[in-house]
């Protein structure tokens, strides 16, 4: 991670120098000119988006992933695929609500040597377009995933997902059991927790932090997702906030369709594939009290609870999560 930040720093330094020379600022005192140019650059959304794009490319390349586009019937789905795919079992990694495929790249770095990875931007997320006329329920998302894998001539796969992605993975295992080798559920949505989470309490109080309206609310939302948030430069976090807030109407539609889906309480028993359940005890999005409900419902469920992690273990502790996934998959 430090090497990636260093590279981003070098790229920003070059951008600063280009800005200085373009605006004839060399005549000014060197340090003040550079500081002014850097401040100007870092406070523009264009620079933030550029840096995010570069960072995503660097991290995906480091993980051995290539960005690809699948033109499905009715949807252009963008996804990552590992470069070295020969004779390896396929492992699909599904992100959560309002997230995207890049949330998995650090974990993928520790998985790509052993698995053929498919990491999609689910419909309406990331680079996969949002369509106001489309349905975004979990069954529909699972169907898009099935269509993607069929398009790639992948008959069977291990399906892993986090949050909404865990709900999709669990539903996929019930809808397409003959195509599911195993499921890995990381803090999955899909069941009503016995104890309310912090974000649920906020929602009951009239505040949907999934749909923030201010930078302050966005930062609060981000802080709630992780117990161990990796360092993120302020200008990048600012840009992410602006993009998230600008998509409020899109995410609101997806939220309504997602939460209109029937929960897994009555379907969880239909998961026949070997299942690994991972939960962060400090999860403020989905309360850890939900774990026994999954354990009771899934016939073959191995469980790991980490007391130091929050909602997105694969991002907070990518190597640890990958090791747990590999240990589980080696026995399936």
C-alpha cells in the first residue's frame, strides 16, 4: 500500500509541476508556488477522480486483475478478471450496496495465485450503468450474475459476497444450486438481526446514512463501515463523498428494490453448498447477533467472528480474510 501511495505522490508531483509551468508560476517563489498549485489541484474534483482512477488501476494491476466489459442482453457489465486463469477454480467476489469491485482488490491480491477471479460491478454500481427503468432486487442481481458467468462459459463457481453481495451470494446458492460450488458470506445482509445495528438505529430515527446529504454524514457513514479504516488522503475521501452524494437518487431507487426483496429466513435452509460465514464483531451496519440465525439455517456452515473488525473484513484485513477463504476452499 505504501508503494502505491508513493507512486500516486510522484504522479501528483508531476501534475503540480505541469500546473506551475502551464500557469507561468516559475517566476514566483518556488515553495509558495508549489504549495499553492498543490492546494489548487487537490481541491478539484477532477484531480480527485484522476487520482482514484490511477489508484484503482494500480491496485487492480498489483492484484493481477484486468478490467473487462461483458455485453449482456440488457446490461453492459464491467468486471475484473484475473490474468492467469489456466486450470484454476473460479471464485466470484461480490461487493456491497453503494460499493464497487475495487473494494475487493487488496484481498484479491492474496487470492489470484490460486483462483480464477471474477469481480463484477453489480448492476447500478461502479462502472456498470444505472438505469432508472431497471429492477435492482436481489433475485434480479443474482440473475445478472448468472448471465455473466454463462456469458464467460463458467458453469460452476465459488460465490463470495459482502453485505448486499453476501445476500446475493446466498440467494444465488438457492436459485442456482447446481452451479454453486460453495458460498462465502462476509457480514451478509438478508436477515433481520435480533439486535439493531447503529445504522439501523439511525434509520429508525429518520436518518438513512446510506444516502448522506453532506460530507459530514458521508464521513460518518464511512467510519461506521470499518473498525480499521485504511489511510485515505483527504482529497480522495472528499471526491468519493461528492460522487456518492451526487448519486443519491440512483442509490435510493436501488435501496428500495434491495430492501423490497424477501429476506432469507425462509430460504436459508435451501443453501446446500458448503458455506463459510465471516463476521466482524464491531460491525455497525449489520449486527453480529445475526450470526446464530445463519448458523441455524445453513446445514453446513463454518463460522469465523473477528473481534477487531467491522463490516468489510476483506478491506480492513485483506490478507487475513484471504487466508481464511483459502483454508475453507481447500476443504470443499
